[in-house]
């Protein structure tokens, strides 16, 4: 009989320990909001969630890099836009000069000064436009032939047609460069949309794997607490029964 009471007592202790573990596990999940707090909670789920997290971090990093690329390309396009405006002004002057067949020396000199001033401004834009300390238009320093560009003020009166062709060609080159940047920006935007969709899908799947079902876990907690109380009661009953038996002996 004594052995039987001792067995019941030990069984009650084991049940109490198990139920206390269940209570502790439920409390932890409710506190963290996570169904998986350690690998033992769901080994396969942990492996899947870690893979998803790695991909999510990678996407976040790529999205941040897109912002930097957009700022960089935007600064480039902005500089080229100003250069394009300057060449449009040059083009207007070339057309004006072509119509001044009987321009006086003073009028020619005034136009030459204006042309050289615009050329100097374009050179300054190319050589000084920067982004985070990097001169971002230096690659466009050979946008037009240096010799023709420098001699434009003379060419405009010696050969107005050649001068206009030169300026028009350069305007088209600038437009092509701006168009290429525009395509890059569109590609970034398209890639961002794809990554955002993947990001949303991954975070949703990760939530399904990791996040706790509060209603279900609250129910588990109540059940575990009831079983914990029942285990304690069983232990007390076994203990009292053992005392009674000893009293009879």
C-alpha cells in the first residue's frame, strides 16, 4: 500500500512539472507574441522562418540601395537638364546669328561674348556638379568635340549651318544620356515593385509561421493552469493519504 501511495505521489510530481512547463511556455508565447521562441518549439518552422528572415533582410538592403541610386541618378539627370537648357540657348543664338547676315562687328562680338559665357557655364556645370563628394558629370566632359565646342563662337559666323548642326547634335546626345538615365530609374522602380510584393508575401508567411494565435494560446494557458492546480491537489491527496496510513500503522 505504501508503495502505491508513493507511486501516486511521484506521478503527481511529474504531472505538476509537465503542467508547469506548459504554463511557462504559454506565458512566454503570449509575452513575446511569437509561437516559435526556440528551435525546440518547431524545428522545421524555425528553419523556414530563418530562411525567410535572411531573404527579408536582403530585400530591405536592396531597397535601401535603390534610394541611393535614385538620388545619384536624379542628381545626374538634373545636371544634364541644366546643360540641355544651356545648349538650347546656344541653339537659339546660332539661329539668330544665321539670320544676321549683315551683322556689324560690334553685334558679332556681343554674340561671341554671350556664346563663350554659356560655354564657360556648361564647363563649370560639368566640372563642379557633385553628389556626396563625387563629381558625377565628369564622364560627360567629352560630350561634344572640344575643338568645335571651343571654336563655336567663330564657327557661328564662318559656317552657321555647321554650327547649328554641331549644337543640334550635342542637344541630341544630351537627350540620349538623359533618356538612358530615365530608363535606369524606370528599371529601379519596376524592380522595387517586384521586391515590395515579395517582401509583403514573405512577411505574411513569416507571420503565419512565427506569430502566436493569442486566442488559442490563452486557451492553452488556462488549460495548463487547471491541470497544474489538479496536479497540486493530487499531490496533496497522496500526501494526506500517506499520513493517514502511517497513523493507522
